[in-house]
C-alpha cells in the first residue's frame, strides 16, 4: 500500500520543499511549537517553492527523461509566475533515519520491525555514499546509533533497541520523535544534496507528544525528509493510528506499508523506497501569489500519458503563524 497519484493525465498534488540554495536570511519558519518545545529556526524563501517528485511508468519503473514542456503546473489554481529550475536527480546519496516505536503496544511487532530495519541497513545502504542513524522512541526518544555508513554499526544499534526500557514511563510521542529527528539530525546536514527519509515503524498511536502533527510535517518538509512507515496493526479497535500514519506519509511524500506482509512483499517495499529516493525531479518556481498568511496551497501537476504514477507531497503552507490543529 502506497500513496501514489492516479493514472496519467490526472491531477497530482504536491508540497513545499525547501532546499539550501533557496534559503534566505530573515525568513523564519514560525509554526507555533507545542508545550515545552523549542521553536526550530530554519530559514525559508518566502517567494519560491522547491518541489521534488518521483515518476514511474505502468511497470513501476522510474521515468527519468521528462521535459518541462510535458508538465502542467498550477498553484492554488494559478500558473506559476516563473519557473526557475527543472532537473532530473538520479542516484542521489541517501540519508535515512530508522525510527523504532518501543511503546508497549508495539511489543509483539518489535522483532519483525527490527528484521526489516536490519535488512535495509545490510542490503540497500551503500557504504560509499549513504548514511543512516537509529532512533527509538516511546515517551522519550533516544539515538543508540548516530550517523554512520557502516551496516554492522547500524545493525548493532537496531538490535540494541528493546521495548522494555520505557515501560514505566507510559505513553508514545511519535510527533515529538519525528520533530527531534528532523531538527537534530536532518537539520544539521546538507539535506539539499541527498535523498532523505525516515523509516518509521509504529502503529501510529500518539498520546504523549509535545509537538503537533502539523509541526512534525512542517519540519519534515523544511528538511526535505519523506516518511515511509511500516504500519503495525493497532491493539485498539477505534484507533486513529492508521489515519495518522497515512497523513504523515502523504504530507511528506512517502508511503505506508505493512510490517506483517510476506518477506517477498517487504523486499519489494524496500526496493520501492530505494527507487523513489534515487530517482527524483526538482522543480523550483515562483507562485503567482504567495502571501505570508499561513494558508494551505494545493498544487496540481499534470504529467504525460507515459507516466502512470508519481510519488509527491500533498500540499504546503505559506509562511506565517498558524494555530495548532
């Protein structure tokens, strides 16, 4: 299960992606932090939208030869004032954050999730170019393995994570963990020069965060970080977890998979993530109208018929303070 646009010729929705070349001093990301959170101070360009997307054909193979004239772009129903750049980005180095939910509700899934994470570290991480870190979270988030290109070190970090360390504290803080991963990890690297993603293992249940979902999405967008989630079935009948994971993935340009699928399906899921991150397009433009009012902008991007699907973000917020949801 993934978040893809519908068949060629349909409307694709996209989201703001802020990359280093577009940063400008004095323009601050100012979404209101939750209680106890320190506001992040990533600068953004107020009049430029930097968008990335992945395109595939009917066989699921990347389409890497699109031309700008084959695309039709609308921002809130209006053509952009100016296209500043369009390029194909292939074989990007990858920066991955492996986030493992260690709350009590995840105990029965923990072994399978560790196995998936280890498979990614050992089979797909390229030691010459890629780097990753490991974070576990329940009520608190910890980093047992910082950035490294060594699969053995990542494997050891993943295996060191248990579901018993924070049982006495109770609660799960997914949004806070994502916020901290982007602020303290992706926010301190040159995230404009790589394909960045969070490999999230969780049931989506959040009851302890000091950050809001909107803030987690915002900082993922600002650090060019997509969320790819392996979803565990929640123990609770009326769970909001599936909706939460779906929203996190859709608004950051990722996908949702299932952690209890067969090994062959999971292998294909990991290869899908690899293809998405290694084969992207970057489109930089000036909107016809962009006010500092915090309003939500929906972008429509029409591709040619030879593009069967695309992985994109679902929208972006203009600069400006917005009340938390």
